[in-house]
C-alpha cells in the first residue's frame, strides 16, 4: 500500500530506532504505537533484521516533470531556502547511511510525501534536522522530491 513504508532493505539500526520511538511515544501513529508497545528490544532487533535481509523492490517515478524538479532538489538542494541536498545524507542513489540516515530509494511517493509534510507541520517531531529542512519545502517541492525518490535505484 503506497501509504505505508517499504521496509525491505532498510537499515536495521534505523528500523530499531523507529520502533523504539513508536514504543516511547516520540513518534505518533495509532497503528504502530500499538504494535511497538508489546515489543522487547530483542523483538525489535529481530524484526529489523528480518526486513533488512529482504531485497527492496525497485520503485518507479510517475511524472517526468516532477522527477526533473525533484532530482535538482535531491542532488543540489535549494540554496536560497537553506535546503541541503538530500543526497548528502541519504546518498546519491538513495541507499542512505547505516545507523545514521534511512534508505529512501524506491520508497512509495505517497509515503515520502506524507512524512515530509508531517515533518514540515510538526506532526512528526522525532528528527529535528528533517523538521527544519521540510519546513522550507513547498507542497510542489515535496511532491517532486517524493516522485523522484520513488524512482531512485
């Protein structure tokens, strides 16, 4: 489902961090808060290892016009708005950096758009850096980034 994240191939450290934050209430989602509540730290590591061991499916971008705009932001940022290049933390191919930044390549555009919007609106507050970056993105820029990221490989 495009509104849920693709977990296959995600860094296990990132998954454990997110599950921990759902359990502690630092990250809000009625479904995930309930699921994470019963998990022990060992359960979280096991779930994370399971998803990390799976190969992520390649995603696809849908709108060539958006993709071009998204690529410019992802690779070069928006200097006049203080938005750094996404590639600096999430890597040029969207693979992320284990234990630091999540894998984004191929993620559902709807999910990425929802998360960037939640960061911008302060609804997702578990990463101050992303909140400050997203605060400077317009709806159109978020949509372009989300579509570009969906097609990264």
